[in-house]
């Protein structure tokens, strides 16, 4: 089962970067400041503060990633309040909160939102004609599928042997 979700022209964009990638993300935001200023920006704590400081753009900030910020953004994705995830991660840095990062990427995939984990992918996302317009996103209705699966299991278990 699938459902269609309307993504507005004004996107709600989450910006996250690991420590060794923050400079890269800030440079990317500075380069794309004009485009990004037309959208709502969200970020984990330190990243959001640095973006505001270096670019003057308004950013809604969550906690730092390791302190729950990744999970807060994941919750916003599941509530339909984040449209795009730009996450400059460092694949060579083992992190104590790797589980949180995997959960965030998983939830972004479940809700079928665009995700960029490299600068070149972020460039492609932001320069797409779809980025500047309304977009009808197709989401798998996992909730209905899960309910159907559970009902089948319940029915099987309640049948006399």
C-alpha cells in the first residue's frame, strides 16, 4: 500500500554534520545561502549554532546529536515535519552514537525523504527542479502493512488446532 504526501514549495530541511564535516557543511550552506534562505532550516545543536553564526540564517535547533538531537530530528521526520535531510557524516570516525545515526537514516528511508550524506549529493538535491516546486512524494504505508501482518498472526493464533 502506498500513500501520497504533498511536499510544499518551501521545504523543511534538517542539517547535520559530524565534527570533522562541520566546516564542509557550513561552506556548503554559505554557498547556497540564497536558496536555503527560502526554506525552513533545522539542525542539531552545535551545527545549528555554527550555521546561524557564520551565515545569519535562522535555524531551529535541537539537542546535539549524541545527546538526542539525531533522534529529535528522526521524530520530526516521522511526524511529517522534515522534508529533506542533509547529513554530512564522517564514515571513518567511529562514534558512540552510531546506533542513533543508523536509526535516523532508517527513519528517513521509511518516510522516503531525500537524504544527502555527501556534498555532491547535496548539490544535486538542491539544484534539482523538484527542490524548487511542490512535490508529491510516495510513501509506503508501513503502518497499514504492519496492522495487516499483526491481524493475520492474531487470526492464525486464534484458530482452533
